[in-house]
C-alpha cells in the first residue's frame, strides 16, 4: 500500500511534467481519479472537485497532512507546491525503517531534489505548473561511513581510543569535576540540604552546558586543572572544526532545471550546471571562500510576442569567487555573502530591437539571508562595452544546504 | 547495586561520537543504542561529550532509566557538545 501511494505521488509529479508535453497523459491520470469521484453518490459535489481533493485522493489524506506538516507540501491560494529530496519522500512514505537505516543506504536519494507547483482551474484542467529538478552530480560535502568502516572522525585522528580523545577527556571530567560534586551532594545530612547543594550546582551546570567553559567550576578546581580541561576540550573541538571545514569546502557539482508552464505553453525553461569548491586557508574557520563556475541556458516567453513558446533563448556562463562575509556561529549557515566575477551571455534567438547578441559583464553581488536557504541578492553588473552599470534584485535559493 | 540503562538516540547520520561518563564508567556510542551500568543508589554527575555528524543538522537524545523510571534526560542540538547533569539512582 505504501509503495502504491509513493508511486502515486511520483506519478503526480511526473504527470505534471509529461502533461506539458503530452497533456492527454495528465488528463488520463487525473481523469482516473475524477472518474472514481464521479461514481460516488453526490454528483453535485463532483462539480466542485478541486486540486486539493485530487491530490489527497492520489496521495492519501494522512500523507498529504504529513507533507504539509513537514514542509514538503505547501498550499498557497490555488496552488499546491511540493518540494523535497527523494530521500524526504521515501522517509515520509515508509516509517517502518529507522531514519538511520535510510540515511546510510540512500545517499543518492538525498542528492536529487524535485519540486512542483500546480494550479487547476474550476474545470479541473491544469492551468499552470512550475517544475524543478536539482541533482547533485558530485557531492564531496558529505561523508558516509559504511558499517564496519571508520567514521569521519576516526579517519581524521579523532578516535575515542586516542589518548587525547573523548574517552580520556570524559574520564578526566569524572575524576576532576563530577566525583567532587558527587561527594558534596551525597555528604549532605538530609534531603533538604542535598536539594540545596544540587540546586546550586544545577545553576552552574546550566551555564556550563551552554558555554563549555570550565571556569564555572573554579571553586572545585585548581588553576592547572581548569586550564587542562579547557585546553583538552579546545584541542578536541579544533579537530572537529577542521573536519567540518574540510567537508563544507568539498566539491559540489549540481544540475538544475526548472520551468513555468501557463496557458497551454511554456513561459520559462532554465537549465544550469554549477560547480562550487572551497578555497582559503585552514585557519579561515568562520569565513571561507568558494570558487564558483556556472553554465546556463535560459529560454523564456517574450512578453511582446505570444505567438510561439520560449521564443527568447539565452546562453550564459559565469565564473567568480564567493565569500561568506558573515556566518551564523550557532548553526554555521551564512548570513551575508559577497560574489565577484565575470559573465558572458549570448542571445541565440529573440533579440530585442537595438540589443547586441552577446555581452561580457563584470559582476558583483551581495546576498543577504532572508529565510532558511533563501537569499536576497543585490547585484551590480558592469558592461565594459557600454561603460554602464546595471542593477538587479532577485531571490536565490541555496542549493548547497539542500544537499548537506 | 541497581541497573541503569543509558539510552542514546542519534538522529540521521553515520559520523557520531558520543561518550558518556557516569559513576566511573565511560560509555561510547557511535550509533543509537542502549548500554547498561551497575550503580549504587546515590546521586551521580553524568558527563556527556561528543560530536554530531558534520553532514547533518540533527539531535542527540540521552535518557537515563532505572527500570521504567526516567532518572534524567537531555536533548542536544549543538554540533559539538559537553553537558553535565544529575542522575539520582534509587535503592
């Protein structure tokens, strides 16, 4: 049953894709559901079948609610949006296996993201659709240990069996801090006194648990002991930070395709191939650089010429360096990024009057995070041919974090 | 002596390192699971230190149980962490 529902969801996503090229296929898919509806007793209600009832029939109400809850599906006005990695969908549709099982087995599924936004008219016909597919072809920003193999920490010398490892550190904690507190608590003459001592240390724990600074235990520790504990933790976390940095700077090659279909023809069809790799020194733990190269095709409907679909066709390439200027120290996500580079564009079809069919531009942009994985870039381009600056404002989705 | 179960749930990932110290025992977890320690009835301070899988934004949940009774528990979201908490073992 789960396989059937999962297949039906994929069928819905695929049907919207196929539907633009072969609309009769979509009509057949949705028609089967509608036919089933028409066999029900209330014929009058059939006239009010909307996109939501179609989708809930296809997916099943419980899964539809789960998709809304997990953010995979989003209902806005008359449009149903679905965006998820294949991994996210598999997890949603099969809860019989542990997440750990899936995480280890389905790396490929985390590297493919699909999205769709569909709107149906009152006559249940597809009126518009947005589709997207992103595939991480190379993703060196993730390391998965197979059973029996060393994990990423052990590979980089952060083994718990190492004398400087976590086991030794925890043992040191037990000997220097924990046992001394236990003696004080357990020596209390009665429950009230014990509670008072525990309350006092609980407050200290609350501080320590948020800042990992052993100076809060200054009444229990000598200066040397305090420094030993702090320096041991610092040494361990430095190794962890370097592993994180190594992963976050790994090569990432993605292919993205997205398009808008409206009024029985395509309005936009974009493809892009993007490559990203980290640069910078090992000490650059908070602010890192990325080399970026991208190649794009951008086909869109000329708003002044509605006669044929996708009648303006542009090809471009961009190369540059991206720098994270400001990073959230709590979760490591970037808040402000700067990009400097150059781009070349060639218009193959649909030139505007007076427009040149190729352009080389210098490109600088600042991107500010306005929501998780969503950035607002302020873009300034300089055209050496015309000597003019051009300004752009757009939204950008962070593909790097999707595949992390 | 009482048997205390230490349950660790690591969400999503294969690169965890979690070490828990309690009553002189040092327990190591690389994946979700349970380990049992024998402890005398009294108050202990447990230290939980480790690292989450750097690939993921996830959580580590640690629960100390005596039979079906939860003695204490903590949910950790920090990628690198050291935490301390009281665990009171009953007779």
